[in-house]
C-alpha cells in the first residue's frame, strides 16, 4: 500500500531563514513524487515533481527537493523563505495517471 | 499552460437542493479527472475518478447516487451534489491529469466552497 507521511503539522520560520519540510513515503514500485502548495481558500499549485533521473529536483518559487530512495524521503527545501511562502504544503505520491495519495500537510508560518 | 478552472468558486444553497460544479481543463485535454473533498485543516480525500466517456469510479464510502459525476468531454467534468445537506458543506477540488506521456501530472482547480444551509 502506498502512503505519505509528513511528520511536521506546523513549522514556523523567520523570514530569510532556510526551510526544510519533511516527507516520507511508502510505495511498492518506483515512486512518482510531488510537492504542492495551497494558500488559504485556494486550490493546489504544483511546486515540483520527481519521476526519475537526477535526485535533486528544482521547482518554482525557488524550491527544490531531494529524492533519497534509501531513506524513502522526498524533502522540500528553500534557502531563504519569504513571507509569501506561508501556506499549506502537501507531499504526494502516486502512479502516473492515477489519483495521488497525499500527506496530511504541513502548515508553514513565516515570522518577520 | 496546464490550467484547470472550476465554477462556481463559491455556492450557498438550501438543504434539499442540487448543486453542479464544473471542472475544465483550459489548455489541455484530460482523459482522466479526479474529484477531491477537503475538510478544514485536513488533507484531500479522493472521492472519485472520472474518465471521459465512461462511468466514474467512486472511492469506498462515497455515495455515487449523491455525488453524480459526468465526464462528457476531454475538457469538462461535472460533479453534482444531489439533495444537498449541511454535512455536504465542504471544499471540493478537482484535478486533471495532463502532460507528456510518461510524465503525466495532476493539475488542480482553484476549488469550490459549498455551504448548505
């Protein structure tokens, strides 16, 4: 069975500080991994995705994620957080063309 | 590219009435669309998978007669909440699967906030 765990429900960082959001997955085959961001009352925006190849994936808004098969992880990082990054972040895994299995999300708060 | 729209963005209705929500892929064709439901401060719960030209596949516990899904074209799927009740109030989000074959990605609509009085 496939599942996604986001261990941190809430994270608070200062503006300008670095950020890492954790994601661990359980998947029986080659995982296709995604990170989405959701602002309040909005839909989900794709930040980045991993299908194969280079394990360090670059996304939009300065985000990147690293796939580590040995740790079953796909952590999201950003070197310097902006106040506009405050949102809910979802990690997801799934086969191509099928529904995604989402983690419970991590709420990011950015302080001045 | 890869834009998905939903209409309406917000709807308030009386208990017992039906509400239709449209999901459109604006710049790509999607043979598969998905409908999710999201409760406050919760993750997304898959309700059903909608395939163009065929019946939707519902997840366990989702009433197919209550949540009618139609996927009549490659760019449009509709979700109709029939005889809505206050417990159906929620945030409904659709997604459409698109992109290069072998790299299909789900693109999400902005969501529809339903409030049943």
